């Protein structure tokens, strides 16, 4: 989807093989990426927990010393861009899913100090597309058309962010 709109896409992996968080961040830096998008299926001990969630790194919500370091390292601009990326991806994906008549719970846009988001050095988001431990979401995630709708929604959010849509 993104390639068809002129974006260059590099995968950290194309199969279900493990690579470390550091290796993922290294690939972002090695490929001189402009964005980092990390897509996951979530899990929770409570079967009732559900929702589409988008996480981003926001240094403005951390300690004063971390904020000072962020200013010195120019992370504030990255935080603003990352927050905008998260909002574009999250809201656009949910809107697209609703358009396709999927009633997906909005788990929200959240901040978290995930290693790959900190180390990537570029605006990035970690997207949890649903919970495999929630029966309804697990069944929905097993449907090709639903996964394709998630992919289209995420891609549309990225395209809006990049000004290509």
C-alpha cells in the first residue's frame, strides 16, 4: 500500500523469526528511515481486555532531567512529530475500520518508553491491533479482510502524516 504511493518500505523481518529490540532499532538507523512503525497483537491475562492501541514516545511526560536532556538532544521536535504520527495512524485506522463496519474498541493513544521507540531515533509508533486473548478480537484477527482493513487504515494514517494522501 505504501510503496504504491511512493514510499520506500523496509521490513525488520518478513517471517515469524525473533530479532532483538536493539537489532530492530539498528535497522531503522542503518536504513536511515524517516519513520518507525511497529505492529503487534497484544495479550492480557484478563480475557475481557480489548482494543486497538497506539503507543508513542513522549519525552514531555517524563522527569525534568529527561526533559532537559531531550531539549539538548533535539527530541522535542521528534516528540511533536511522533505525537502527530500516532494520532494520524490511530484515528485514521479506527475510522477506516468503522467505515468497513468493524466495531473495534478504541484502546486509546498512549505513551510508553518502549526501547525500540527510544532507540530508533525517528518518529515512531508501536501499534497493538487487538488482543489475541480476547475471544472476539482473536476471531476477528483471524479474518483476512479484517487484517487487510487494519493494514489499509494504518497505511492511510501514515500517508496522511507524510502528506502523500
